[in-house]
C-alpha cells in the first residue's frame, strides 16, 4: 500500500478524461509538438515549452529499459541543474527511482503523486528527507507498463510549482504514450555507430582503472579526492576522466555518471579493485 505521501491519482472510470475545451486544446497542441520531435534538442524544447501546460515542472527523469544494461537507463532533463551525486541518489543502485517504480507498479500503474509535505511514516522518512535535501518537491511519476519486470517507460517530474492535482494526472495519462514515442525518436535519430550505442562488454569500453575512476565520480568525489583514494596524481585522474568522456561519447561528468549507470560500467563483478560498497 502506498504511503500517505505516495498517492496514486485515480479518477472515476465513468467520468470524462478531458473535462474542458481548454484541456483538449492543450492536449492537441502537445500531440502535434510530440510528433515533430526529431532530436534531443527538439525534445527538450518541447518539454520546456508547450508541455509545461500538461505538467509544469523544472526537473524530469526519463527511464527506459536498456538491452545492454541490467535494468533501466536513466536520463535527467529539465531547467533545474542537478549535481551528479544527487543523480546517483535518484537513479543509482537502490536509488529513489527504483523504489518509485515498484510503488507505481503495486498501485496499478497509474500516476503517482510524491508529496514531501505530508505526514511521514518511519519507513518513508529517509526518501522524503532526501528529496527535501535535493529541493525536488512536489513530484509526480507515471509510465507505461512493460511485458517484463521493468516498465516500457517511466517518467518522474520534479519541482512542480504546486501540489499535484487530479487534472495533472489526467493530462499526464493522455500524453505519456506521446512522451515515450518522442523520447525514442529523439534518441534513435541521433544514434551513431559508437560504443555508446553498440553495447559491448564492459572491458571493451573502459579499462579497470577508468571504471574505478568513474565509480568514484559517481560517488561525488572530486579529482583531488580520487587521486588520494587511488594513490595517483591529479593529472592522471584528469586524463582518465577525459578518456572516459570520449569513450562514452558524453560532454561532462554528470552525463558520464548517467551513462555509467545505464551500462552498469561501475557495477560489474568483473571489475577488480573496485571501491567498497
């Protein structure tokens, strides 16, 4: 059963899903925008533009099953910048998103409001405290049920300007299939024949040392701290980080962390000398 601050948003099955001409107009504008998405830039522009009329938000995690990973592939999109250590807390092993997926499935795969102002129970207090610390208040999650243990798609919206209401849930239910389709199109259109697309063995992507460095980056450590932990120079760490960015075809450390989580590059049992859990 969902906690008081994790509330499935159900509506009357006999009631109209679209309850006004305004809602219909907003929905049609967003469907048109969704089918025009051909790149990640277009997808982001849609989210920051007319999609705000569906669910106004500042942060979004998109999650999809990844054939080359043992779980979901997560990506952060939104106007609110997120620190790499916060992304790990949300999407890493045993992260908040994994819990929310489980609660969403148990609740019947309907939109789930995640409030951080309701009375807390002891079991949920740590997660809610973490969301408060990261300033990710007034959240809502929803997705598409999959055939296996993972959803076909899962989206978590953070920093809504007001507590989630029934109208938000109705509109999100109607647009999630288009959100899923647009996200697939945005990524498929930009795929290249690189290691980040053609999934290969971990040892063929990163060396053992690079995987160690990436795991410490994922844990929020600076180059100076990693150098001390691994007993190597800061320049050597910097060189490893630059190689990791090139090999994973990403632009910054936060993207490298996201890619590493997606491909389980820092969680492979084959890695030797990995940091303690």
